[in-house]
C-alpha cells in the first residue's frame, strides 16, 4: 500500500491560442513538404508547390508581424488610449450609470448593438477595428450580471455577420467585383447588394437568437456559463468594478467630457472607414485637387524601376523602346484631410492609429492627468496589449506561409478544374466549401478575393452562371469562417481581451456556424438557379 496521499486531479486546461496557431502553422508546413513539387494548373494560373523550409517555418510569425504591422501598431495605441480612459474612471462609472438606468433590461441592448456592428461590417468590413470594443462590452455585460463571453458575442457575431452579408464592403465585395470587371466580366451590383442584404438579415437573425438564449441562461444561473472558472476569474479581475457600495453612481463634469470624446473617437473612426466616394458622396473630399506629371522612360528604366503597377499608367511607343510614365499628384486632398493628410472615407489603420494617439493625449488632459501620468498610463495600456499583438502576428504567419508555399493556389486550381461542368446547385455548394476551406488559411477577405476571384469568377461566367452570385458565395463562405477561425487576428485578439480561451468560443459558436452555413448554401443555391447571368 502506498504511503503517499492521493491528490485531487487537476482540471485539464485547453490549449492556448498560441499553441493552436503554432499547430496549424506546423500542419501547413508539413503538408507543403509532403506535396513539394506538385504541379497545379488552371488556365493562366500555374506553378508547383514549394515545400516549407525550417527557415520559412520559423520566420513565419515574424513575417506575419511584418504583414500585419499596421494592425499591431493600431492595437497597441488603442491599448494606451483605453488605459488613459480607464485611468480617469469615466468608463467604469459610465457603465455603472448605464446599467442602473437599464434597470435589468440590458437584453434589449443586444440586438441593437449587434445591428450597429453588422452595419459596420456590411458597409466597410468592420473587423480588426472592433478589438477595442471587446473590453468595453465585456465590462458592461459583467456589470449587468452576465459574463464576458456575452459581451464578446455581441461584437464578434455582430460585425461578423455584417461582413458575411457584405453589400458595399470595399475589402470584400468591392475587391472581388473589381477583380472581375478588370477582366472584362460585368458584375450586376444590384444582385450583389440585394443578395448581401438577404444573407445579412438571415445570419443576423440566427446570431441574435443564439446570443439572447445564452445571455438569458447565464443571467438566470451564472453556473450555466460556458467559461471555465479560470476564465471567469480573469475576466472579473480585468473588468469588474471593485466598488461594491450601494451608493448611486454619478458622472463628474470631467468624466462626462471624457466620455463624449471617447464616443467621438469611435464614431469618427467608423465614418472614416466607410468608402463615401464609392457610394457617390464626395462631401469629405470637397476642395480636393490634383495634377498629372509625366516622366519619359526607356525600356530599361521600365524593366528596372517601373515594374510596380501602382506607380502609374505606362504608355509605350509602338517600338517598345521608349515610353512615358503618367502619375497623379495630389495638391489638396480635401477639407477633411487637415489632421492626417488623408480625407475621411479613405482612412486605414495608420490614420486611425494617429487619431487614437491624439485623443489619448486629449482625454488625459481633460481628465486632469499630469504629463507623467499620461505617458506612464499610455505605455502600461499599450503593454497590456502585447499578448493580443503577438496573437495577431502569429495568426497572420499561417496565411503568409500558405501563400508562399503555393498550397493555396494548388487547392484553388484543382478545385476549379473539378467544378467544370457541374450543375448550378453542385457548383454553388462546391464553391462555397472550397472558399470555406481557403478562408481558414487566408482569413483576409481582400487577400482571398484577390487570389480566388480571377479563377472562380471567369469559371462561373464560362459555365453560364451569374458572376455576381459567385462574389456573394465568396463573401458568405469567408464571412462564416471568420466567425470562428483561429487564424484571424481580430478573433484571437478580441477573445484574448475578453479573457476567453479559443476552445470556449468554439464550444459556443460551432452550432451557429453550422446553422448559418446551411442557410447560406440554401439561399445561394436558389439564387444561382433563379437569377440568370
């Protein structure tokens, strides 16, 4: 008989987000090695798979960071911004005041907030910029008696179904449409927008139903939370207000001013990302002016210096020995460009990073913080985001390795060949499943659109199907996957902020992904049969 005392078994913990992503990275590398030299060919898309080397595998996370450096810098500055806001205690007090005013009716906020995020998703592809909202919604839901998972659902599913049902999203349907029109394939935007709205409303309804059901269960019985004790403890430590007094909370004048600036920060960010000019609104570029400059170049100059298409429009002489390079130089970008040099509607992460940096300083001054407090608090807040930044970098490394080895092109080319000659329903479902698979490895909608549409769009047109529906197949498949994929920096970063393990999210979201996927395939199959090319 053993004289050792039996110890209770420790609860097995789920793998961290980092481990899951590194496992995926290793799987992609191994597959590329096993398929090294495998040729792929579909019309003009041809090549061979190149097996990953030890160097390309170990460098993938760093190359992922380089590829996503604009997002990573935005997240760090956002962390500093939130740190200063929290230092003023305005956000915590404001949440308490809001919860008191809701008086137990917080559930009414869920469909409203999800609709707002969905609007951002369908119009301009709101995704990475939602990261800052995870902390805010987690704190709000915890204060109202729910859990941080309830808050994460609102953000992730709200923006996610918006991207799924993209209508004028320039990073999804916009790039996909442009890829086809550049090839001479006409795209009916009425079909894109109409079908996008149908997909949006259906997936939004499904998501709201599941979120409300879960939130009601947790409110009635906190033990029904899908979060582990460790996750709950971590989220409560991060976002719960330690002040448990029954004294009614009220906002000071400084705190109200801070919250107004805080709200303005996100409102301007949303406005700045919407492509207003593409929607026919030139208000934010009023006063813009530019001129063209022409440079004479030789054939050698063209080959050495002007191979990048983004440099301008190259016009060669018939003998192809000389040419002129015409570039457009902006003299005045419009009145709304005064702060960053870029007008609202054309902002991206560099401009948003600058915006939040400036407002962090402004909020610190309004909140009465000293210069040392502003700097120290900002740096501490940015430091708190480093785990989120690293998750984004490592997850982007998977797609970088996928593209560099040619695995993505192999899958796409072979699948396009297999779909030749199939009927409408089979073609629709097959295309959806193909793009579903590719989206796990290339979570960037713009990246996947650039890679896939030049192949699948012409294939659909050649088979007599409507290319606009193919664009929405891409949008739906990519959108569904981006509700759950571990290669998305926005998802993994947001979950990390809410102190939620990836496995916990999968446990909740899997049934939603299956339900929405089936609904999308049914809607798209009907559309492919009913809407002529």
